[in-house]
C-alpha cells in the first residue's frame, strides 16, 4: 500500500513539473517596451536611425545570452526602438560591436539568414502561440517566418511585404525596418498589447542573445515573449493583393500527313490568379484560380532509385497561407522543412497533371 501511494505521488509530481514546463518558466518576469505613435515626423529608411523621430522613444536593451552561455551577459550589447503610425511599424537596431571589422556581412538569398543578423518576433494576435518573425542580416538580407505551435514550427515559405536597410559604422552596425501593418494580424481592441522578442546573432562566436530571456529548458517560445505596449487606435487595413499570370507556349515539330492532331504547331495559352482580401483585422480570405508552379521558386533537384516518389515542399502562396492548420504531430514523422509532423494534406497534388485520361 505504501509503495502504491509513493508511486502515485511521484506521478503527480512529474505531471505537475511537465505541465509547468510546457507553459514556460513563470518565475522570470516579462519585460515591457512602450512605443509611441509617429505624428508630424518622418523616417527615412536608410539603415541609420538618426532621424529626430526616433527620439520619441527610449532604447530597449539589456539582452541575455541564449547560447552558448545561457543566462550570461552577451559579449556585445544590442539596443532597439519601436515606433508606429497608421500604416507601418518601424524598428531601429543598434548592434554595437567592439571589432566592427569582424562583422560577418555575407550575402545570400531571402531566408538564408547569413552572417550576423538581428530579428524581431511579433505575436500580434497575442494568443501566446503564433507570431511573425522578421530577420535582417548585417549585409541587408531579409528573412521572414511564420511561427506556430508556441515556437515549435517555423515556416520560411511565408513571404510578406516589408522593407529593411542596414549600415556598418565604427561602432558596429545599425538597421531600420518598416513593416506594413496590413501584413500582421491583430484584433480590434482600442489599446493593443503584443508579444515581442528580439534576438541578435554574432556569427563569429555563434552567439545568440535575446531581449526577453527564455531558458531553453522551458521548451516554449511565444508564450514567454516580452510585451509591447502603447499601440492605440490602429486602423483596420483592408489588405487586397491580386497576382495574375499568363503563360504562352508554342511547339513546332514535323507535320504528319493525314493526322489532324499533328499539324506541325501546337499553341497553348493558360492563365490564373492568386488573391488575398482582408475581411476583418484578423480574418483573411485567400483564393486562387488555376495555380501554377511556374510562378514560384523552382524545386531542388532530387534523384531516387528506390521506387518511392519524391517529396517536394509546397511553394505556392495560396497553399502556404495558414498551412499550420493542416499540421498534426501524431507519429513524429517528418513532413519536410521545419515541420516535424504528419502531413495529412498534401496540396502539391492539386493542380498537378492528370494520372490518366478517359
């Protein structure tokens, strides 16, 4: 009887510990940054935050190492400022570096995340589960990801419209970014509170430091973000994006006498459209007509000799939007990319060539 009671007590302790761990470490207070509305002043996006408008708010800082020496002070300090107006959210970074010659300014394609970079994660829903990530490297390469499942899923295929500029100086490097509010999703509250996290990477040390310290042992991310206050009366932006396309194809070959289907010339004209319309602040209608793989980034080459078909990631914008809805972790299988879950819905089969003909 005593052994059974002891076993039950241990199960309760373990379960309580796991529950607390899944919801983050509540002993670390959440940081707060207060922003202000930009009125009567302008910001020139040149990578140098020297405009008078930036004096409206204070610098946020006091970062903590996330890796490799978790909890320690970073080797180089980092600061940021945030402003907003009726259309944009503005962020300025000051990445101080005692040896600016060692700043890694690698070039790369979008979402390559090369060299030194700084990023901001924004939980504009403030649901403590999802968010939008905007990364800017010292060389000016942009990266963006949609975060879901409390930081366990990062979708690099999300490509919003936003702007960024960087500049290197004798004290390190600086950056300015401008994010259209239409690219974010938020509620209709008059006074909004968003979750935010800012991270900096120093490439030569493989050091990452964060504004809001989140121990890696907690296993969470979005739910422990710091908070952004001061967002008041942001208007509703009726986002409307339409991307039509038209493709033409002409094949010329030797004519076959007596064959009306082989007259020497084949002409094919196809078209389609992708669209996005904001119904409300947090409800978006996406639609597509005849989606075409030729309008997006080409697939990487793959060769298989085992008889099984290759897996290719979805890249068409319509099917990427809110893709996390169809992601389920049932068996721990890998669906490709950063999604370590079961792919119950494979959208690449939609719009593909028929497997048979009548």
